[in-house]
C-alpha cells in the first residue's frame, strides 16, 4: 500500500516503434501459449452425466437393475481449453499425429506434447518475473501447444503462432524498467 503516490512503470524498448509492437505481440503470444499449455497440462475432462431411471425387476429386493441405454457407444468427453471445450479424443489424435510427423520439427513438437501429456515438462512457460521464457525449451512447448490450437481450429492460436514464428530466432526483447513517482 502506498501513501497516495502513484507509481508507473516505464518500458523502454531499443529501436523504433516496430520493435515495441513486436515486443507486445510476443508478450501476448507467450500469454496465450501459457493458457493452452496449462489447459493441456491439467487435462481437465468433463464427462457428460446421464440420469437413467432404475426399474426394480424383483418384487421386494433392492435390485436396482436397469437395461436402459445398454450397448450404446460411450459419450464423448470434453477437454477444457482456452477456446472452449474440445473432444478429448480429437486432441489426443492431433498430438499423436504431430508426434508421428515425418519432419524433424514435427517430431520435436510431438516429443514436447507427449512429455506434457505424461505429466513432465515445465511448470510454466513464462519466467517467474513475467519477462520472458522460462528456459530454453519453453518456446518449443509454446509452438507445440499453439500448433494443437491451430489444428483444432482456434483462430487466436494461428494469430499468436505466427507471431511466435516471426521471432523464433530472436530472444526476448530487452526491456528496461524504471520506477517513477
């Protein structure tokens, strides 16, 4: 709590206006990739609930036997993602397809996705101070989860993946922070 004085944070980016624009695009792309990463890391599944009446076939027993709905196919489970719920089977199929890709880049992304699916990987893609990637593999994880988003039809995933690809060879833009009163 301050004593009534307001502090603002000044961000200075070396270079002309486009450098600042690239910095902001990269930061929002990192944040969106983080949302997808955490969704795939948690793998929260919603199973539809079906209420079926039970009809007692015996006169006095507690046999709650029902034949309603037997031999029907299982209902699809939904996976919670930033673009809404997606079918869990489809997400798993896309991850398997990426892992089985014939390209070296596809196999690397598939390797990252399989590790994420098995519960391994980073806790977060974004560094704890909020200013950059959390390790050398974080950009690869980001590209992997945004590739899944694109294949599921997420337009924001495609938008942010293009910004991550444009700065793939670059490190995070350096930022100086000054506190002013």
